């Protein structure tokens, strides 16, 4: 029986053993589990393998044939009636000019750089999306908890209303007001639960956990404005553009190398009838790029224009990154100011007003609707503070994980 129970426990779904993820644990899990990142890493391996053969000479060619075989006249169809017919076997080797081979090697190296930059871009995107999903789930659950506290306070208030109805100091219609407010809270809870479900689905996508939960608190990230701007050029997205520019430069060099001739060496052994003797031939063939103005020069110009476009794309990408960082920093400053205003002013004022209204309600100087509205106002202020805290946390995460120059 014990053996059966032990075997059954081994077959339990992994979700039963899953533990809540801290912020750092979620990022580490995403880095190791994301299929898209493994795909980018495979592309690097492919580019590295392709680069091995990029500057190698072509394989030699084996030539086998029959030469000068008669098909008409009195010797037609016969191998041994003339001194021309022979079976041949030969080898030829093409020699690509060094400039072209070096350009091919540079192009292969640029392909590796493009693939590696793609890995870095994807890794950073995965870290960012995982971090944002974790933060959304964390703050969503905290907002849901605030709504639960509001629901509990409504239950306490309901008992007060019941007592007043019994004593005759409250109108019967007032007994419905807590339920009406609770119905409004239920609507907000439904919307919030949908947001939590979406955040959990996003976190599951990157971590591989089918039902992830969070533990701990998000990190307190500081933003170093000068360091961020000084490291803009080291962004993975810009390194990808650098690699693309290097690839276009290599293509230009490859087009120019076409004006340098390639050449080929061949050797052939011809076997004839013993009466006539065998023959051996050797030869060299050289390309003649005589029409460069119509063939090679237009290709060179086209590749040079593409290389120029790649350099302009790189410049535009850097300016776009700088502008995006400026915008994100401005938005972060605004969100931070809103959070401080909610924490220092809006929430304390809502609490003070609610206390005054409840004291007045207890003294019979205000009606139940006013007291309920004060309760809802406090809850809304608390939830709004959490929303603003989440905005600040999201901004800090996005800015640091998007613009920090250190490679992830």
C-alpha cells in the first residue's frame, strides 16, 4: 500500500508542487524556460556553423568522360579504330580570389553578430515582459485584498443599520444601501479578477508555470538618468543595427571583389588504345571581368547605398532610443508625483473625512448614504494608491530593463 501511495505521489501534477515565485526567481525561470530565447540561441549556433565554411575554397571537381568518340563514318561506334577516342578522368579546382574570401568571412561574422544581438534583444524582452507580468499580478492581488477589506467593513455597517432599523431610527430603504454598494464593489472585483487572470497568463507564458503565484515584494529600482543616457549606444537593439551595418559593408566589399578575377586549375588524364598511347592535359582558366561598368560597378553602387542606409538606420535608431528614454523618464516623474500625492494627501484626507462622517453618522447628524460614500471613497483612494504604486514600479522596471547598457 505504501508503495502504491508513493508511486501515486510521483504522478501528481507539477502544479501541486509549484511554489510562489519571487521577482528574481520569475526572471530566472523565464530566462531558462522561454522557447523563443532557445530559438534565438539556435540561430547563433547556425550562424557560427555557417561561418566555418564561409572563406573556404570550393570543393574540387572530378570529371569523367569519353572524348572524340566517332559517331559517323567507317569507324562510327568503335573505340579502337582511330587514335583520337579516349576515356578521360580529371580533377579541377577553383581558386576564389582572397578579397572575395575575406569579404565572405566578414559577412559570416556579421551574421553571427546579428544572431547574437537577436538573442540579447529577445532575452531583454523576456525579462521585461516577465517583470511587468509579475508586478501586475502582485499589485492586482493587493488591490483585490483592499476590496475584501471594504466588503468586511460593509458587513459591519450592515449590522449597524439592522440595529437602527430595529430601534426605528433608520428608514427601511436604508437597509438596501450597503447591498447596493456591495454590488458596485462586486463589479470592480470582477474587472480586477480579469486583470489578475491576464497577468497570471502572461507570467505563465514566460515561466512555464501553468498556475503561477507571486511571493515577496518587487525590488526598489533606482533610476540613474546620466548612466542611462551614457549607455544608450550599448543597447542590444542598437548593437543589432551595428551588426546589420557591418553586414552591408561586407556585402559592398564582396561586390568590389567581383572585379578581381577568380581562376581555376584543371588536370586531365586521357586513356586511349595501347597502340596510340595515353595523354595528359593541364590547364588554367581565369575570369575576365572586362565589362565592369555594366556588371560589377552597378552592383557595387547598389551595395554601397544599402550600407549607407544601414548607417542612417543606426543613427535613427539611436535618436529614437534617446527620445523614448526622455519620454519614459518624463512619464515616470509624473507617475511618481501622482503616487506621492495619493500617499501624502488623497488617502489621508479620505480617511479623515470617513472618520468624521462615521462619527456624525453615529451621532445621527448625517444619513447612512453619506457614511457609505465615505467608506467607498477610502477604498477607492487605497486602491488608487496601489494603482499609482504599480505605475511607478512598472516605469522603473521598464526603464532599467530597456535602457540599461549592461547586457542582461
